């Protein structure tokens, strides 16, 4: 299978924060942001694999900045590494300043999707070829994040998580 670049899966969703999507402080409700990120990540995973994709795990979410009612929010997702059937998707969330139009980073998240056939069985996907420095950094770190996710899910023994162990031995 021919390798694809992160640019080929990059997916950008831009939308407003409406009153029905806020918490009592009039900021974007966390679950609404999770859903927007899941949607963008799912499209990115589909663009990379051209298969049916399912969310396998949400590995990391940081709600660093509250996003006020009325904000214009952009969710940008791209595959950061492809394994056999699973893909790590990195998601950056940006908020646009109303007056200057300048974007600032509000949040980020990392999801894992798995490509499956019509029966839900995992299938092989193309490898990923990172291009920029940031894409290369995210690619490098993705294996230890996969191992951590599998250990936490009880699907890998901690002593088999070689990449993860190396992090603590440095
Ligand atoms: C995701 C799913 C297909 C994985 O099935 P499985 O029986 O664990 O399959 P496998 O063990 O062959 O794993 C498939 C791949 O997923 C990866 N994986 C499974 N669980 C994972 C986890 N918690 N974190 C990271 N990767 C995971 C495996 O490492 C493997 O990756 P690889 O093929 O790239 O090496 C299955 O659990 C599923 O269908 N879950 C429901 C998905 C869903 O409905 N999501 C929406 C939530 S409502």
C-alpha cells in the first residue's frame, strides 16, 4: 500500500458556539467539543484509510482554554501515525478573535480510530509519511502513546510496552 501524508487526511471544521452548546458559565460545553473533535477525526481517518472507521479510544484531551458563547471555533484533525489497522489522529482546536481575526490555540486532543470492514473486523491501512517537523515529532511519539493506551485498556502488559519503558529509563 502506498504511503499517504498527513496533508491528505487533514480535515478542518469551522462552526459557531450557540447558546444550546454552552455550560452555565456561557462557555462551550466539553461534550460538544468532544463530539466536534470526534467528527473531524473520523473524517480524517476515513480520508487516510478510505474504509469504515470507528473510534477505538480517546487518548488525551486538554481543555486548556474556555471557549465563550458566539466564538468561531476551528477543529483541525489529521492522521499523525498509521499502524496496521489503527490510526492516531491529532486534533488542534483554534478560536478566532472577533476583531483581529487572529487564531489562537484553545485545546488539543488525540484520538485512535480503527479501520474495519462491513463485519467490523479490523483491516490493513496505508502507512503514513510525515513531512513537516511537527508531523515528524507527532509521528515519533505516537508509538508510546499507543502502548500507553493499550496498557490502560488492559490489552498490553506493561513489560511489553518497550517504547513507554524507554521514556522512564532516559
Ligand atoms: C476498535 C475495535 C475495532 C478494536 O477491536 P479489537 O478486537 O480490539 O481488535 P484488535 O485487537 O485487532 O485491534 C485492532 C487495532 O486497534 C488497536 N487498539 C485496540 N484498542 C485500542 C486502544 N484502547 N487504544 C489504542 N489502540 C487500540 C490495536 O492495537 C490494533 O491496532 P493495529 O492493528 O494498528 O496494530 C473494537 O473494539 C470496536 O469495534 N469497538 C467499538 C468501536 C465503536 O463503536 N466506537 C464508537 C464508540 S460509541
